[in-house]
């Protein structure tokens, strides 16, 4: 504690605010990410902001699904925006407390605050602080999805629910969002299509177009959405096969997720998968080794014999692959028993 007084103070603040949230029965008080946000909003974020606990990592969590895959803490860009929101809510254009924040955050804070002051583009505003903002029916969320505010559109999309009486309007709105040039809005539209499983022909066609996007997050999410809609056709297989060679893990994950939905793959695709599998073995990337192994077990009648042929000269790799195959089979047995 004596050697790290700032870190100690930040930890104490974090726990005090977390306790306050628990007392208020806030349902997400167990998410450190949201406790971080509350720390900033209560005006206690200066000390916490001097530490970066999260760096952007090339992993395959989905940034639009924080409730399912929450991050452990806020990263620097999000901390910057949170501080800007705290100032904007208090109508502080250039508050003195900015001087206490680290230089790495100040640029992002000033840019975000300038954006908020210029556009007022936020779902939450100081004037709505005491209103039940999330207590709206589907008709109201559909109307909000057409608002000029991007923030309101995103929140509305996150609250779309399966509802037969609104399916056609939901499809129409989502198709328009899938064609937008706004990156965050597009990503959330992809998540909504995926969660609602809206298998409309036009939506499927647009998803196929988006799998060719230059944006890795967009093409990965589009491919996962197609897979969950059961719409992986031969052209999608070709696209997914190419994506295996990506350097971005979430793109490779999406590719394998799509290909694993097929009962079989052709020799050209299998060759690409072999190359990716060998790369995962060489880097000891056990998460991806398991991902590849599960796919082989799905496609090949005798995956152990296939591994013997593919890895016979590399005994160490063969042992890892064999262990991973055993683990995959044990998981299948456990799922079958459930």
C-alpha cells in the first residue's frame, strides 16, 4: 500500500462506489466496467484515470455485447468519453478538474466534450436524468430508431425485441442501418439482426455484402450473423475460407464459426484450416487449437488419424492436438448428458 498510494486510493474509491451501487440495488454493480463509469460520474475519477488496466487486445469478444461479454475495466478511450460526459452533464465547458487528469486522456476528453456540446447527441441528457428512459414499448423504440441522434438510434436497436406485429417494420429499419456508413450504428444493427434472427432475403443479401467489408469488425460480425441465421451458402464458404488467413483473431474466429456450421468442407478449405491450425500450434494458442480441433471433429470421421498424418513428424504438436481432441469429445459427451 505504501509503495502504490495512488493505486490503493483508486481501489478504495472503486469499492466505495461499488458498495453505493449495491445499496441502491443497481443490477450491474458487479461489472467493474460500470463501476468505473460510476466512479467518473460521481466526480471521483481523477485518481482512477491515472491507471490503464485494459489495453485493446486482439481477442474475439464482441464490443457491442458488453452485457454478455463485459470488459474488466474501462479502457482509455472510454474513460475519456466518460469524463467528457461528466463535464457535459454539469454544463462545464473547461472545468478546472481536467488539470488533474493524465495527459493521455485530455485530448480524447476535449474532443468528446466538443462533440457533445455541438451535437447534444446522447441518449441520456441532464434533462432526462429523472425519467424512466428504458421503460418504453416496441412502438416507441421503433420510432426512436429513426431519430437523428445516432446515440438514440443505437439504444433503440439494443431494445428491439421479437414481436410478430412489428417484424416488418424492424426489418425495414435494420436493412437501412445495415447500409449506413456510420460504423458504430452498423455494428449494433448487425448485433440486432443476429439476436432477432430476422432471416429476410434482403437482409441476408446485405449481410453477404458486408462480409467483404474492409472493416474487420464489420465483416466478422456479418459472417457470424449469417451463420446464426443458417444462411451460409457456397459463396459465404469461399469468403470465410479467405478470412482464415487474417491476422485479426476475431476475423479468424468468425470464419471458423461459419465453416464449423457446415457438415463438410472441401479440400481447398481444409488446406487453409490446416495452415491456421499449425499456426495456432506453433504459437501455443490453446483457445484457437480447441476451436480448430472441434471443427475437425465435426467434419472428419476419424480426426485422430487425420492428426497423425498431418502432424506425425511433429510429436509435440501431435500430443497437444490429441489432448485437445479428447477435451472436445468430453465436452460433447457432457452436453449430450445435459
